[in-house]
């Protein structure tokens, strides 16, 4: 289980390739996969390739990826072409000798001439640099995933603890709910006697009504399903491969449905507060599940 909240960063410079990158990737919860990328203009043609590279490792979440060229002392990240400057210098000296002109030609004189030196940035979009960038990006994604896994472990511990609490409450409700039909039957006989109606304990009409009313109060199906849902929820929460957030969200909906039906069927002073506890714990689980990949 992984959280959808995380951050990772990696940077490296290659002397051999004369290029380097810093990659930062962060993520927050979102139902779908959404990636925004900020990167140098020369890398724009590779945006779809980089998106696919990230999507291979991350399936859900709102992600922000920042890629910056890495400048290292002694490496400007660009190259200078002095071909024009050398031609200008040779022409100036020839002109100086031809006309016997005094003075010295300095570097400042050459650099003062517009476009004497052509500065060419290193090509970051070549195949070797792109492969190097993917190595750095993979390291940043690894760091983000480690953070997501760590938070996922904390979320798993919390929600499984709450599932245990809910199952304990359901176990408390079960005997109380099973006793409801007999209690309602006794109340029915008591009520009829209060009105001085002649009835017998084996009156078929009264027994039939008691059975029908008892069926309406029968919570066996809901409690059985809740135990099944709790078991399935635990299995999903302990999955180590692949995203489980959507499946857990579905299970939360199913558990809520059964809790709601249980509360409607078995409304009593002893059971109702316990159903409120179930719904309270389930709402906290729902909030946590929203941040699970």
C-alpha cells in the first residue's frame, strides 16, 4: 500500500556528456493520474516520452515534475565558437601592418565587436543526455515512492486498527440484534394486554405478525456481510503489489451500505449508539483511503 503524498529529488552531472540535470517530483492525492512538467525549452519535444516514463511507475495522484539543467563550477553548460573572432583578429593585424598603425589589439577590443564570439549551449536533447536524464528522473521517482510507501505503512496501520474496532463493535451488536425479535414479540403481547384484548400465547394471527415483524428485524445478512467485507478489506490493505486505493474506496462504500441497513433494522437504545460508532470510524477510514494509491 502506498500513499499518494510524496516528494523525491535527484541531481547529477556527467563530465563525459558535459551535461547535468536536477529533477524534483512531488505528488498529492487525486483520483486519476495527472502530471504537470516544468522543464527547459529544448526538452519540450520529449514531453510525451517523459510522461510515459513517469506513468510506468506511478498510477494515481496529482504530480509536479521540475527538470532543470545542472551547472557545475568550471562547466558553463555551453561552448563558445571563436572562429569569427580569430578571423577578425587576423584581419585587424594585417590591416595594422599594411598601414603601419601603432597600438595593440586586446581581447577587450575583440569581444567588443558584436557577434565576434558565438556562444552555443550544450545540446541537452541528444540521445545520450536523454538517457542520462531518465537515470536521474528514475532516482527521483524512487525517492518519492519510498516516501509514499512509508506513509502508506502508517495509513495501513491506522485503517486496520479502525477495522478491528468496527468488527469488535459488530460483535457487540450481534447478540443484541438477535434478541430483538423476541423482545418485540414480548412488547407486542404486553401492548395487546394493556388494551385488555383477549389473546392466547399460541394465537396464530399474533404469531404470524410476530414472525413477519421479526423478519424485518433480522440482521443476520448484514452482520455476515460486514464480517466478509472486513476480511476482504484487510486482504486488500495488505497487498504489496499494485494500487489498491480504488478497491478500498469501493469496500468502504459497501461497508457503509451494510452499516446503514443495520442501523435502520436494529434501532434500539443499545444498538443505535454502536451504529453511530461504526459510521464514525468508517468516515475516518474513508478520509484515509482517499490518499491511497
